[in-house]
């Protein structure tokens, strides 16, 4: 019997604490699906998710991040059209100038009122949940049916 399991991924919402309004870093993806995304990627076999989060942040943004907390887990089977993934989302802080790396075509810093509309995956939902939490201290309700 062959088992199919979702692939674990991490997404890292990086707040730049050395700038006014603590803007976040987003990458513009070089590979499909195209658009803007929260930095992140697949967890390697044998790798802890915290290690994967720091590695992906460094590879995609050039920033050494401090993980602040594990935010939420997003697991909708339709969140990534390529395959079923489960994303563990971390909140992190960093200072400095981000630089596009790995599969990032471009990188930019955004305040909440400037986030682009062409976000990949379910990153619009993740960021909506994050802004609610950051501005109002409200964690999103879990979507149990």
C-alpha cells in the first residue's frame, strides 16, 4: 500500500524592527505560482521546523531572523495547487536590508496598508490573520467544521 501525506512547509512573517511601523518582508516568486509570497519553503527530511524557518528566511531574504513565536498552522488541502502542504507559520524579527535570494525574483518591504494584492497560495488569509493579531491581539478562530 502506498501512503500519500501532505508535505510540511514553513512560512516566516519577518518584521523589520529597525524601521518605522515594523514593516514585513515579502518575496516575489521566480517560479510558479508567480506573485508575492511570505518567505518560506519545504522542511527538509530530518530538519526541525524552527531550523527550516531560519534557513528559509536566510536563503530567501539574506536576513538572520529571531523567531518570536509559532503563529498558526494552515493545512487546507487546496492552499497550494502543486500539492497538499501544511504550513507552520512563524513570526520573526530582523534588522537590516533584505536581499532576494534562492527562488526569489524580487524582494520588498511592506507596511500593512501597502501589501500587494497578487499574493500566492493562501498568503492573503495568513496575512489577514496576522494583521488582526498584530493590531488587535486577536488570534483567528480555528476553522473546524
